[in-house]
C-alpha cells in the first residue's frame, strides 16, 4: 500500500476531511491531495506530524506493514479456530479415519516389505532370501539402508493408529461424561 493510500485510509478512519487534516498540519489542502494521489511525498517533519494526528508510528505510516501483519495474524487465528472447531465437532470420525489409514498403511508396509525385500536380498522380514536374489552381490550396508527405509511406513502407521485410538477414546470419554450429566 502506498503512503498516499495509507493517508487516505487513516484520514477516513479518523473522520477527517482533507481540509481538516491540512489545518492540523499547517499545510494546504492541495498538499494533502498531492500526498494522497502519490504525486508528492510528505517531508520528514510532516510524516512525524501525520503519525501524531493518526496516533500511529512513523513506520506504520510509511511502511504500512503493521496493519497488514495484524490482518494476516487475524486470518491465521480465524483459520486455526475454524479447523479446531471442526475437529472438535468431528474428532471421533477423524479418529476412525486415522485408525483406518494407519491399519491400511501397516498392511501396505508389510506387503511392500515382503514384495520388495526379496529384490534386495531379504525375505521381507530381516532374513536373507537366498543367493539367487537379483542383487545378492550388493554389500550388506545397502540392504540395511533399505531396511531402515522400509521402517518409515511402519512408523507412520503406528503414529496414525495411536492418534486415532486417542481421538476415539477422548470422544468416548466426553460422550460418557455428557451422558452422566443428564438428569
């Protein structure tokens, strides 16, 4: 936002006309008009005086970032509140979704480990598949690296299952408490 647009916005917020602002600053109405149309810039003295009239910092007046930053912060807070409220209303459902996704990922990791583990010289569960595997000549460290890589989906599955169970348990407890409070 230009300084001219910022002056217009602040002047309108404070319900001042160009004439009233010019009188407070001891400048002509045309000077204020030039500032607002970005034809001219206020000098340092007038920037300080504008900040006093509008009760803001000179940085806010010149840069205009404080208000924009505040608007962005408010939008982020509103989005978090919206998501938080949505999750609070539907957390049991998401608990079941996470639990289901974790189980599917767990099954996928076992199938993936078994299918591709034999390609790397493993039987999929840590043992050697035999000497006839495609890459049986590879060094043991490459097979260990692949083994660690195979643990990523397994670890993610465990996290999803755990979070899903926690969300379901919290919702069950909440429902039980609400049921007990009824007369």
